[in-house]
C-alpha cells in the first residue's frame, strides 16, 4: 500500500506545478490585456481630442516657437519637467500637412531623455518642459526646431516639415 501513495504524491506535485504555471500564465495574459487596453484608450483619447480640439489658424503659428495645446492635465502634485530633469514620454509624431504618422512608441516602452539634452529635437524638449506625470499635450513644432535642413530620411520626413507630436508624460525624475 505504501507504493500506491507515491503516484498520488507525484500527481499532486505535478498538479501544483501546473497550477503555478497556469497562475503565471494568467497573470502574464492579464498584464498583456491591461497593456493593450491602455494603448487603445490612449489612442482613442488622442483621436477624440484631435477631433474636439480647435485647430489654430496658420497665422497664429510661430516659425520659431513650439505651439502647445493642453489636451489633459495629470497629477497636480507631481514633479514638473524642467531643464536638466530626466523624463519618460509616450508619443505619436505626425507630419502636420499630411497627418501621416512617422514615429510612435505607444506599443513600446516610453522614450527617456534629459530635457535640454541632445537626444531629441529641440522642439520636443521645449514642448515637454513644464509637464507633470499624466499631462497630455499636442505640440506643433516648426522646422527650425525640428529636422529643418536634413529631414529624417529613414522615416520619410521631408526637410523643412512642420511636425505634430501628441505626448503623454509618464515619468519625471
């Protein structure tokens, strides 16, 4: 009779291992579902805001300044993004005249950079300044603060293009 208990014990061990694996698998699936829902909600909010936000007339756009449209306010007590601080953002970048998306990180990890540094175009750095975690903005960036003379060949951004970035501040350190 002692031999008959061992298979039950082995089955119990295998069963608990299966339960652990399925718990891990369920947890991973929930994480992926949550990530997908957040991505869809962000895209939906940006589309909704894009259609509801008034467009500035061309005459109000400055060729040497970033035009900032506040879409949504985040945490009012959070750290403010200022020169020298590290920030993490989610963004979608489009050509202003065609609306064609040439770059986005909504499906990946946030872009991390130091404000005022050389990692991103000057217009993006200027437009993110003053944001807090959860803030969402639309930045209209003139060529002088974007890719100006060289353009961005790998992304098919012509030189001297006006750019529109829809940005969400994820972290400020």
